[in-house]
């Protein structure tokens, strides 16, 4: 008996979820990016960039950095990858117990 499409789809989804829920891993910032405590703020900032709204992006980023909602990652910082989606990782400094910041995975992905 061959597996049906719904079974294959379910297995693929479970496999993808398993790869997303790995334990925290040590990483290094290889591209300076910003990250925010909530994915929604990070998404909003990137949507402003994609829309070409530099003024709106700059204003939201300044307010978010000043409030502590967001932070800038510096090249070479050692971080832990706490959680991830397909495009973002939730990063925290390796020596910190602070909440993680949702950051584009490009911040820790080495060019291949």
C-alpha cells in the first residue's frame, strides 16, 4: 500500500517542525542586523524596508531601539539561537538570560 498525499504532507510538516525545535545553538553574528523581542515589530520593520519607506523604517527603528524592544547586533557577537522560523531566528547573547530578539537568519548564516 502506497502512502497517500495527506499522510506524506503530515510527515513533511512534522519533519519540518522537528528541525525548527532544536535546542539552543551557539552562533556568531556575521552580518550586522537588528532584532526585536516580538516578531511582529521585526516583520513591520522589514515590510517598511521592502516598501521603500525609509522615513517610516527609521522612525520605528529609532523608537524601538530607544525603548529596548529592539537591539542592533554587532559583527562577531556570540549569540545563542533559541528558536527559529523559516526566515527569522530568536537570538540572545550567549552570556545573557535576556529575552531573545527575532532577527533575520542572514545575521548568522555564513555565505556558502
